[in-house]
């Protein structure tokens, strides 16, 4: 390795010029022995103006006419060197001849105010014969300014001519010291691919390089330096690295970054499902952030939604981006977006782009986008053709002609119908329609289709007059579970007779509690009131001897008057007793009947066509209907009672007793759990599907029978009765499964429905199903 040398001359007047090295003072530079035609490494001397007051005028710096030495410098030749300033001079030895070859470095200036004053350094070196000899056409390349960008901009290429001035072949490789400069193929006479290139004696090629400053952040503008290395085998030790100094200037650039706010630069805004409507519903605002990650100001030229009206740019209360806004380096602003699906398109996935235009990378209207995605949910809309029905007068025992209401789905999503229910009485019925019956549960009523609901009037009882009720149509109208639409119905019952009656209190019956056998309880009382307009002869009695009856009700009771019945309990053997206190009232016009429970037996009720309080003419007949309605407080199994008919035969009270037996069965009660299921994200389309379990429990006292079952959308029931049969026994439970198989990406919502005999009604139950399909 050759050492650097410095020449120091002490000037004692106003201006001093110094050639120096950090370690010694010398007037010579020695380059040692170098193969003929091979350039040595540069050695450096420093030229300093040690004067404190006057500038040094530099006339020239030269190594003379010799071809064996080359110099380059950073000194202001033809100008002045300021007081106490310095500059550098580099010298290389490239021997063209053989043997010892000398030279002189001469600096001409006005040192000590002497015009054309000279300072010299003797140069010496020896040339050895043979071998390759590297020669470079230049020792430095200076590039202009290049704007930073991503990907990097590139300057025009500059070239160095590499020549083999030796007598044997020379192998070279070309590389750059850093990423600011890139070795490229020269446009003419390129040095191959830059690796293991062979130059024969006297041959040359061009090594090319470009200035490509990568973007390095806000504070990274300014000069960039590097070295072009030409590695060859022309040195004394077998290899030698020629060097060309590289210099360029990296200028600033605005650079836009657009990301979903609060994320690690997510490029997609995904909105939850929004129900279509007119005017459109709007999702909550979501936000993206525009940031200037460059090192000069960035101008926001415009921002808008690309292609549809399903998404809208929303103004934000703070840090809102506006057209024409200028962002300083490392500053940002926010853009709000909402999802507003209209009714002009079908339900399902909607997508668009938020398009933002800036001068990023110094390119006018440079575009950067954020993908927008949302799911437009359909809306079922239930519409009834009528809201009231008035039936013609109908006699007891008859049924009117049908009246038909038409239910139409005017929305754009299937309408799930849960149930049809009459609120009040048994006077109106819902027979199966003759055609186009409405579907319960399942896939629902499709958009723009209709179905029929039939209603008839069949009055019950014996009292004529107006009968009314309300039909509830229970469905998913406007996506509201158990939404209700109503039809008011009315009709007049004819053929009955207004009855006269007795009032009895208390109405709840008499309960004697526990009583020791062969003893008599204390009396309990019943008050009987004549609600008729004529005198009534009251008769009372019980059906068994263990209940004794007395009181003040013997004889005629005038209208609005009352009397008291006393009842005592005297049991003969152990066990529960139930009986009926019967009360009759006879006038010269009719007989009135009444019954009153003793002991709490309310399992049986009766309705009749016997026109109580009206005479039954000879040869005529009437019917007594008995209904079995076992109390929930009793046990499952046999229930007994008596039907007591009290009549007057020849003005004598006669009791006829009909024994009653029935079997009390339980009430099914289906509990569906959980209330809803949320599935893990599932790939689309036609992914493997994910399955979740739900539970059906019968908490009632009778079996639950499932009559229909279904789900909607991208959800499917699998193995419907996976662990138990149908019906589900009382107290039992089972598990079933539903799978999620989305066809398209985005939010998916649907319902699972179960129609059963829960609570001995046409019960409809549902749960919400939610999942998200991923691309």
C-alpha cells in the first residue's frame, strides 16, 4: 500500500500556502513499483491558505506534459482560496514506459503576494514490464439532481472507458459501493454483464452507472456519494481495484400514503350489512387517513367515490381532508366514508373505490385508492289486501262462507311468516285456504309474490249478538322479528235467546281443607242473588251425603234479593272429596239452573243448547256439551267429576247425575338455545363450511312434535335430529347442527326457524345466524 505525502512550505508574509500530511512534511510523493500501463491508487496532498487576511489567487495546478502521472483536484483554479481555507489534490501513477519515471506537481499562485509564485512536489515511481494494465478514462463522475421516489427515479447513464494497456488478458468485474448508484449496461461497447469480463491487450469497454437515489424519508435530501469499483487482476499481487468517485444530489418529493385509520395500513374498508330502503339507510362513518410520508409538501387535488352511489364521502368534524389542501411532510388528514345501498340494485355484496388524487411522486393527479365493500340487505315488506272483515249474520251451529285476505311481499327479500293467531274467541276460524296457502317458516314468501289467508265465522254459545276478534299475522316485516299485521273481524250471532240468571258468590268454590272423618266442619256460605225480573223459587242441594246443605234460600226470592246457602263437610272415610252444589230457580215462566264447585274440581265445564230458564216443550230435545279442561295444578292422569242436571217435573226438583271421567295429559314446552349463533369467518365461494350446534329442550310435561324446520341464506341445517327423535319427550333435550357455507364475501345474516306444538299451539321459534365470508 502506498502512503499519502504532503508538501509543506512556510510562507511568512500575509499569505501562506502549505502542502502537508498529518504525519510528515515532504517535498516528494513516491508511488513505488507498478506494472506498465496500470494505474496506482491516488495519493492526496492538501493545499492550505494559512493566511488570515488575504485570499490566495490560484493560477494553475499541473503535472506538466508527462503521461505517467494524472492529477485531479477540488481547488478553485482561476479563482481564489479564502483565508484559512484548504482544498485537496489527488495524484495517480500510470506508467507508460519502463524503469524509473519521475514527474513534478506544480502549483502556480500569488503566495506572499508574488505573482506566478510556484510550489512543487517531486513525483517518483518505477514501471515494471509485463501483465495486464488497467486504464480508466475518468477518475470521477458527477450526476445532476434526481428527485427521490418510490420506486427510485434514475438519471441518464454516465460511462467510464476501461482499457487494458498491458500485454496479457485482463479479467474485470464492475460494482457500486451503495444503492444510490446502479451499474447498468452501457448503450455502446458495454463491458458484458459486469462480471468476469475479459479484455485482451489493447481492448476496451464501457462501464455505465446511473444515479438512482431511493426514498429515505423526510430528512434525506442532499448530496449522495459513492464509488464505482473496477476489480481486475492487473495489480502486483494479482488483483487490483480501480475506483471512480461518484457524486449526485437527491432532491425532495411529496409521497402519499392512504390507509384505513387505526390499522397497519389496511387498504380495504369493510362495512356491516345495511338494509336497503328509500331514502337509503346509512352506515356509521368509517375513516381513512391520507398522510404525506414524503419530504416536501403534498397537495390533495381531489377525492371522490369511483363508480356507484352506494358509498358516499362524509364530512368529518375534525381533521377533514378538503380538495386543494396542502399537507406538510409527516402530516395527515382524514376522509370519512358511509355505506348507503339504494333500492335501485339487488341485494348482496356492493363494492367501489375511494379514489384520491394528489401530486405524489411529483406526478400530477397521481391516484391512490381504498377498496370499499359492504352487504346490501334486503327488506321484506308485508302488505295485506284488507284490514277489516264483516261477516253476515250467522246462526248458531252454522259456518259462514269464507272470506280471503291476500298477503303480498312488496319488498326485495323473502318474508318469513311465523304464525296466524286469533286473539279472543272461538267464534272465528282459520281453515286451510283452497289455493295458494301462505307458507309458515321455511324459505318464506318470495318478493313480489302473494298468498291467501281464509277466515270463517261460526258463532259459539247461546247468546245472540255481535262477535268480534282480531287476526294477528306474525312475520318478519321490515326485518323485525314477530312483527304483527292485523285484520279486524266481526259478525252477528243469531238464533239464541237472552237468558235470565242467578248470581252466585264466591265464584271460586269452597275448599274445606282437612277434616277428621266422622266429624262435621264449620259451615261455609254461598250467596245467591236473583238477577231476574220475576220472583224465583230457589232449590239447593249436593250430589253426595258427605256435604250437607242448608240456609235461607228456601221459598221465593224477589228480584234483586239475595239468600244464603250454608254447606258443611262431614267425611266418612279418608281421601279427597269433590262435589257440586247445584242451585235451581223456578218461576211460572222458566227454570233457572246454577252449579257451584265444592272442593275445587274445575276440570270439567259445560255448554248447552237447552235454553236454560226456558220451558222445554213436549217432544222437544236439547244438547248439553261437556268440555274436559284439566287444571294445571293437578296431577297427570285420570280426573273424575259429575254432570248434574236439575229440572222440575210436575213442579218438583229432580236431579240427574252423569259421571265424568277424563285423562289429563301434559303441555309440551320447547326451549331453543342459544338465542343466536355467530360463525367464524369462512372462505368463499363454496368453502368447506363451519358447523355450530344448537339445543332443543322440552321443559314441559308432554312430548314436543316438530312440524317444520328451516333456515335461510348461506346457512344450512345438517342432521336435523342428530341426538334425539321426533317427538322430543317431556324433560328431554337434543342437539342439532347448522353449517355456514357463504357463496360470496361479506357479512351474512339469516334465521333458523322451528315450528312445533309447543304449549299446545302452532308455535314458531327462531334464532339469528351471523357469519362473514372472506375472499
